[in-house]
C-alpha cells in the first residue's frame, strides 16, 4: 500500500480539502492560503506517533508544530465537530478524528477520539495476510481515557480498554477487565493498517519555513550530531562534517508550454533515483 492522498476536514482554514500525493508534490499559492496545513498535519501525526501514548494533536510551544487548543485549530463554524485527518491508501482509507467541543470525560484537548478504516484487500500485496477477507473495515470510538467501543465490519459491538503507542495497539482487555489478544479485539488492525502507517510516519522529515538572518561564520563543534532538526539547527555542522562527500545533483529541466513534453518530464522525474 501507498499513501495516495491526505484529506483535512474542519482543520484550520479548510472545511474539507483533499490533496492527492505524487512522488513529487509541490504546492504553490499566496501566503496564508493553507499550503502548510497538509505538511503540518502529517508532521503532527509523525511526532505524536513517536510518543509513548495515544495519538494527539496537542503540542507545547517549544515544538516545531503547535496548533494551540481545539478552538484554535478547528475550522470556523465547525466547533461541534472533530478535526479529521484522512489518509487515502492505495485501496482504501483511514480516518483519524481529534477532539471536539463536548469531549468525553478523561480525554484531553485534541486527543485522538476515533479511528475509522475501510481497506479493500483483494488483489493487493497485503491480501495474503488476511484470512479469507476482501474488505477490512471497522471503527474505534473512544469514550474515556482508555475505553473504546470497537465495531469491526458491522459485527457485534464490544467495549475494550485499549493501550496505544502512537497508532499501534499494545494491549487490550475486556470490560470487566479480562486481558484478551489485540487480534481478538481488533482483528488484523495492527498487522494490516497500524504498522504500515507507523512506518510511513516514521520516515517523515520536516523543515520549518522560518527565516533567520544568515550568520557570517559558525563555530566548529566537533561533538555536534550531524543531523538537521525541524528548525534547521545543525545545518552548519552537517555541511562541515560532510564537506568531502560526493553529492548527486539533479537539475530539473526548464518548464515547457508543451503539455505532452511536460508530462514526459514529470514522468521521468517521478522515476528518478540517485545511484549510490
């Protein structure tokens, strides 16, 4: 499966907007048009998924992505509805809903409140992992800090206590508390959906569009890690430590008014891979 699109609902300036994703996706538009929203939504999921608890869109002010409270993030006029991020997959979708004005007790502002998934498995690479199923569908709705109502493929609805690390379910127990396997509570959710999305989110990197006054010189810090964070810090050390490395350079061809030629250029670019 691949992530083919991202859809935002009740998210900042968007009531409902979908962005198809390609190997190279470039957004052009005036300031404050909402271009950054799609990237920030994915980065927020990535950062939250790396945490120890359940997914949340709540971050402190030191984070490179910070939305404030639910009332700051939700689209104007949609305060009675959750903020939703939908990941469109090759053969289906996963919808993550966060916060709402009248949230259940024990749930913090902008915490994950529901997961809804609908995956068509037939003729996909993951079909062999599913036992005699063509469609994997279900919904998990949260009603308190760890309590979830689980409805899998319109079967009998059960209540479970679920423990998450990001989007992956670690453990499950029935109510009253009797430990059960995660597979019994949410069949194949971890194997076919959660682990794939977690892997995708792990690979996301982000560089904030901040503008800093350039410095004329930088102090050499041999102990600095050769990595660049979301704020761009570490760029000088990274360049210095890799100053003798060979770098593959790809120059994008100039634009053309010829539609067929442009489509050919984009097709070739999408298949471009650097050789090590």
